[in-house]
């Protein structure tokens, strides 16, 4: 198990609690909208096609060799078209600023995000660093240069 150090931002509502896994087998921990005092009552209405940066009230220290990925919640995506346009969003181990989630409404109707709503899930994942080298030619494969849809339907 990897430990992620978290700290609350001064304006955060700490009663909402830390990110949490909803079930024992969950891969992602739920993140909640944690609005400052000015938006706690009203929340945020997201019009169709609109996107917004939703605060979580947190900062984190991710250990070297790991990243945190932010992903949409499947229920919000299916029922309301709420997604993360840069999914999966990556938080690097050397970032120490506020954790915000870019949320987009790809649905047909406005969507209300209330203070404390679960808005995304975060996955902790190992990072493999690569070295890059220019070579004269690449080794051939059965697929070769076949791209979009070349292996079948779609």
C-alpha cells in the first residue's frame, strides 16, 4: 500500500472527509466537491457543453515513482453526461498545489454540482520512466503501420 500525504486548504470544509474507497474492491477513491464558503450553499450549475474547475479542498504529496490519475465516475457519465475532458488527468509526484478536477457536462441538460458531491475518482498508479533513442529503422510487426480501424471493425 502506498501512502499519499494530504493537507487541507485553509478554506476547505474538513467535515467532508478525505478521499475514500466506496467498496473493498474499488480501484478508485472518490473525490468530493469542496467549495469555499462563497459557493457552499449554491454549489455550481454546469450548463450543457460547459466545463469548470471544481475544488476538492486538498493538496497532496505523491511519492516519487507514482502518479495520481483522475477519472470520471461511471454513474455520472452514464446518467448525466458528466465527464473529465482530460481523462485520465495526471497529477505528478512533484506537484504540491491545490487539487482541482476539470469537470465537463457532455449531457443535454444543466447539471448541479453541490458541496460534498462525489465528482471523480482518483487512482494511484506506478510510473515507469523511459529513455528515448533515435534509431535508423524500427523492427517490423504483423500490423505494421496499420492505424485507425486497421485491425477490424471501427
